[in-house]
C-alpha cells in the first residue's frame, strides 16, 4: 500500500483509532495483523517470504541465547540467519545482474553462457527488513540485546507497517521496547504526528513529484537537451530524491508517533553539509549507521592505519551502491562517493593547516556558504549517476555536458518550463526550506497560527495530489524499489 494513495488515507485512521480503543495486551495482535495486511496489499504471496524470514531469525535468536556458553553453535546460528537473509536478498534482487555480468566476463575468454532468466518479482522492502532482522541476530550474538521470547512482538518488530518497506532501519534496542511499552494517548504525540505527516506529504506530493516531472522530461528526451538542461535536471533530482525519501521517513515517523512510538530520525538537512563525509552522516542515517556498525567497524574501521581505512571506506560505499539496486550505475555512484570521502580523509589535515596558515576562518558565514554550495555542486554528478538507467546513458549525458551549451532557452524548452511553473517551483522550494522549523522539537507557532499553517499545507497537498493524479504524474515513493 502506498502512503500517497486513497487506500492509505482510509487505512491509517482505522488502524490508529482501533489501536487506542483496544486494551494494551490486544494491541500487538491488531498492529501485527494491520502490518501484514499493509504488506499483502501489493501482493499477498509476498507475505510468505516475510513470514519465513521472521521465523528463521526468531528461532536463531532463541538458539543463540540457549547456547550462550557454546561459541561454535552460536556462530553457526548467526551464519544461518545472515546467509538466509543475504541469500534471499541476492536471489530476488541480484540474480540476473550477477548472472549477466558473469556471462559477459566468460564471453571475453570465449565461453558462451547465459543464466536462466527467472523474471522474479522484487519483494517490496526486502532490502530494509532483511537488514533490520540481521541487526537483531547480530546484536543478540554480540550480547548487546536479549533474544525476544514473544513471537508476536518479534514479528511486529520485523513488519511494523510505518517503516516496513522503506525504513528507517531500526535497531532492536530502539524499536522493540517501544512496541512493548504500554502507551497512553497524549496531545503532544498526536500533534507531532500530524505535523510530520503533513510535512512528509508536502515533500512528496508537492516538491518531489513536481521536481520529478521536469527531471523525467530531460531524461526521456536527452537527444534534445543541452548542458544546462542536464545540469538543472541533476540539481532538481537532488531535491526530488531528498524530498521523496525524507518525505517517506517523515510520514513513517508521523504514523508511528500517532501511536506513541518514536522512530529514528533518518535525515538531518543533508544539503547544509560542508563536506561529503558530513553529508553521509546526515543522509539516510539509519542505513549509514547499519553499515558502520556491521561492516565498517568489523573490517577495522579507522583503527588500523590510513590505508586500511581507505580500503574499508571503499568496500562500504561499493556495498551501499549495490544495496540500492542491481545496476552498474549504482556501483558507480558508490565509487564516486567513496572517492570524495577518501579524498577528504587524506586532505583534511593538510587543508586545516593551510587554512590556519592563511588565517581563513572556517566558521565565517561566507566560507560556510561557499562550502555548502560547493558540496551541492559536487553532488549533482552523483545524482546523475544515481538517476541514470544505464552506463550508456551516463556517457550520453557526459557528452552533452562536455559540449558546454548552457543557453537558457533550449534548457527551458527541454524541460517545458513556463513562467508560471517556474514561479510555482521557486515558491515550493522556499516553503520546503522552512518545514524543519515546524516539525522540529524546538519553538513553533502556537494556537491559531499553527492551525492555519496546518490547514494551508493540507489544502496545498490535496490540490497538488489531485492535480498529479489527474495528469497521471503521481509517483510511488522511489525507495520502494530498493
């Protein structure tokens, strides 16, 4: 079920209201049934995969606690969990990708082989819930978290509907205790949930989908696009992807908050970053935390010298690129990110000394603005790599950019931009820039003013959503495909 669908607008009030009407001991059954229904809405058969993953990890967790003094058995159970989760992920997501790659490599030495094409349906959210269940079994193995003995609560931890299909990827120590806690309704949580929902829908239905229209026009007609059109499409795609995924995360957090649960904050205004390293601390925080805790640190992190730190960074970002999908464009995106993060690691010390020698104040507002603009410009090629559908399309865009035609009129023609749409886009982006002040934990407008803001956002979202539906431009959340 998509968050931006009529079905969800009916589903959510029913689930939340029923949850508060039920006694605490019955809520876990209701929320689990509601979460399974939410997942089955796409394809009922996919629930079997979710149930299988849930059962295996639940039993592995119990087994590891039972054999607490037997390291060999505990390690074997951990391997069962990890291999099962990664095996499912590989089979459904990467079979064709790695099969075609292997066939191409064998062809170079004269061997003809083609893997059987399975044309599998990619289970929605598999990249998210497999990582979440792996974090549970790994934490139980490490002794950081006790195995959950209630199968209903564990199944709810795996399939909790707000964050099931696109995160945030929750650690068991963060989410399970909240699901088991006896919550009571309070006005503060409800108001915060409504604000997060409105902000998330605004980011998705008003900002992301509007930017996506112009980006789609350029990518579908590259033959008539000039360098400026491609560059603008890259910049707008940066905003589209951020608002699409941050919008989903806010809607997920809003849904959970309506029921008293606080999910991990997944974005922290990443485009205010002054370095690529800082950017990835602010972007998709739960995924970066997962890779840091379960891949980067076990590889040695930054404890074994500069060279191994660079190696570990390269491995993590390559895997992060592959996590997003079975395409070489994602791998190139990961390598691009790894290059700049490694470069910053090497230059951070010398750059700091040089700034001190030249008396450059790094906290000067103009210096901060320059660094933020520079990071956004560096991220645009990464966005183009991420959005491209093939390596050949990347080459086509590179050729257009190298030709250097930055004329304004051809760019606007390629994007079909009118004066009205340009003004509308600018106003939309300005409104988006202030949303964090309204949804944050700090001071906010009170009383009638806050109600007016909520009403205004509701009207704008409704009109934008209806307009998108009328033109068939309303899109599902991009991260559903991952």
